[in-house]
C-alpha cells in the first residue's frame, strides 16, 4: 500500500514525464492530482504553471 507522499510523488513524476513528451493536457491532470493530495506541493504548482505557459495560457504565478 502506497503512502500519501509516495502517491504525490508518483503523480508529480508522471506529470513531468508527460509534459516532456508534449502531452500537456494529461500532464496538467497529473499535477492537479498531486496538488489535491497536498495543497502545499510547490513543485507541482510550478510545473503546472510551466505547462500552462506551454499551452499558451495567460497565467500568473503567485509566490507567497
């Protein structure tokens, strides 16, 4: 049985790989799942931002 943190890492890594392969929409879903499991998942939020930029979306990155 996987722990919550290992599931977060799995979704994050899957999203990064899919983004590298140019499958941006599916990558966004993976990053969203990682963020849902842990809202403080800064890396996933940043990768989601980069992926949205690749898709030509006008997004703002909010740093706290």
